[in-house]
């Protein structure tokens, strides 16, 4: 496969007490590092790695674990249900969670665990009010972070980063490589995921042409990590091994 830098996302890992990764965020990080991942995408929606769960001491500890392994935090995933950004009763809480995650990501950069501008990946709803989306952008910019919205078709919000989730693009009937090529600006985040007619699958076993996708990202001057997305996969351990190597 072509040589885009790859990171493993901890979002969507099955909660299990037995090996390989246990139930705690630290065990999951250790598992990903032992697998040889040089990039770790933190699940900012998981108990134990949500922004409000980690004080400054805990953030320093997490950053130190990643740095000592010679790895990097590739960014944060915050998979709040997209409808929460559209429902009036939940919009403020969802926006607060994004703001807190951006602050967490900025701290990880300050602590040396993130290189460059930190990115928080989310997916909003097509009915999300412009004012809510503008708030997300401004809150991220305030701490030097960026939000990547993986909604597809993409959200036409000024200054909002566009995230490419290959599986979501395929689900919409589009081709990920063609979608990336058509973008005016490089994507803010990109994921390695795939789709068949029945759901998500290991990248390369469905409709995604990985090499074409990676070439398109390179041509688009995407300089970030290609995040291995394990959500919904039946054998996450072997999928991670196959895709991170």
C-alpha cells in the first residue's frame, strides 16, 4: 500500500475485559502502541478520555505515555450523535463538548503529544443551524485548534474543516478519491474506512480503492494522518494489524 502516515482510532473499540486491549483508555493506548501504531487518535467521547474526565495532571500523563513510545496523537474523535447539533434542547451541550475537546487537544499539543494544529473530528447534522456551526469554528480557533466535520455531503460552512470518512462518502454514492480531488482546500482530516452493501468493512475489502484514495489525498496536499477507523468491524484486532502495517 502507498505510504500515507497511518494512525489507529480508539473510537468504537469493543469494551472487553480480556486481551488484547482491556476496558480502560490507558490499556487501549498501550495496545495500539504495541501494535506498532505511531499515531493514536484519542476517543474524546469515551469515559476516561473525555475532556471533563482529565485534569492537567492526567493530560500530562497521557501525553507522556504517547511521547515515550515515540508516537504522536493524531487528533481527537468526538462522535456525538449528529442530531444533537440540530436539536435545540441539545445544541448547547454538544457545542460545549466540542469546545472542551478542542481545549483538550490544544493541551496535548502544548505537552508535545500533537504535532501541528490539533484537529477534533465530529459529524454534524444537515439541519444544524449556521449559528451553531459558527460557534464550533470560533471556539476551536480561540485555542488554536480546528474542527473537522465528517458530514457528507460536506457542510458549506466558512472556515469549517472538512473531514473525509471514506465509508460515509461511499454510503452516499460518491467515490472518495473523486470527492477529495474535487475539493478546493485540502481536507482537515481523513479516515481509512470502507463499505459494502451491508455495512462497514475492513478497508480494501469493500468498494474503496485504497491506492486511488491515498494518491488523491497526496495530490490534494493533505499532510495529516490517515486514521484507521475500526468502528463496526467484527474483528477489530486483525483489521488493525492489517491496516497499520
